[in-house]
């Protein structure tokens, strides 16, 4: 009986030790996981802030067609969210997720900007990201827009017009190449300008492009929007374009107010009615299919503004 009781006491001691050890191990693993997740979130937030800082030199007061890059230490996904439904100018929202121990962190809280327009896919993955900017005018300066790509995704421009070749050569972005034959584009997104049935087919003269697997015709105006349509998914492109038109509308009404002001001091630009029409049309803009009418009106205003003794811009 004594041996049996001793055996039970020893067994209970071992059982207690096993349970206590399991609890301690669980707490240690739980704490480590929390620390890792906190570290991932902190790193993601730091990288997100770094991107926000890098966006500033690409803004209006600096020269256009600039290239900058951001490099992060771990695989990263940058989420480009576009909101054209809230506020006077909509919102550009950037959030991030980073990979650690083969696990992606929870995306950071989005950082919103009213005055930035980033054209890219809705999510861009890599460890190095390229950003460059161009101004957008219709007919006056509306804003600078920014294009973002990953160094791990290559774009192959096949026989672009000479001005595009020169611009891309000067930009010297490492994941963009210009070639004469699409057979040289293995492993790249092919962007063709003369009907070679590539990933992206651009009708440069008509201001239209189509993407394989989509089939929808996307309209653009000028090189600034052409790049936006190339580097963005269709939904992001259309949303950012609508945001630009929201800004266009507000600026048109401001220039109309300026026209009224200078008229009172004897300098009539004669652009007031057309600017009101431009502002109203931009405000009701729905998609890139509406661009042609706006472009026609904007070009008319630009010609009139250049011919007046009292130009507004």
C-alpha cells in the first residue's frame, strides 16, 4: 500500500511538472508571437511612413519626370486604395503588409492623402519599388501624378513613339526596357504600340489601350494618363482619373472666379461660360469614356486663353 501511494505521489509530481511546463511553453510561444507581430507591424508602419516622405519630393514644386525608389529589408506588399466617393477630392490610401517567418503581417491602418494620385496595381509586391511622376494638365495644371512599380515586375515597351523612347531612356528605370521586337520581352509585361497583340496594346493616336484578359477599351489623354493606364489595374486607373476630374472641377470654378475678378478691373478674358461648363462636366465625370468631350472643351479653352490679353494661367 505504501509503494502504491508513493507511486501515485511521484506520478502526480510528474503530471504537475508536465502541465506546468506546457503552460510555461504556451506563454513563451504566445509572447514570442505577439512580439514578432508587433515587430512586423512596426516595420510595416515605418516603411509606410518612408513611402509617405518619398512622395513629397515628387510634388509640384520640383521638376517633373523624376525617379525615386524605396528599398525595404523584407518582402512587402503595398496596397494602393483609391476612394473617389468621399470628400471634395476623394482619398489616396496607402497601407502595407510585410513577410516575416514565412507569414504576412496584418495590413497597417491606411494612411490617407487628398492631394496625391498614385497609379499602380491595387497591390504591389517586392522589396524595391520605383516611383516617378509627371504633371497632368487639362488645360491648366491639375496635379502631379505618381506611378509605382515593383523592381520584380518588368515592362517591355515595343516600338513606342520616339518621344516615349526618349523619355523612358532619360528616366533610366531598371525594370523598364525599350525594344524593337516583342520576342525580346520574355518574362516581361509587353506594351505594344502597333498591334502586335501583346499584354497591353496601345493605340497612341486614338488615345486608347486594351489589356489581355480584359478586353475593355481604356481611354487616355496625353502621355501622363497613358502611363497611368499602363501601370494601373483598370479599377485603380478609373478611380484615380475620377479623382483628378474632381480636382479639375474645383480648379475650373476657381479660374472662373478669377475671370470675374479681372473683368471688374477692365480685363475680360471671355472664358467664364466655358469654365463653368468645364467645371460642371468634370464634376459629373464617370469614366475614361467621358474624356473625349472634356478634352475637346479643354483644348478650346486653352486656345482662347492663349489668344486673350488677360490669360488666366
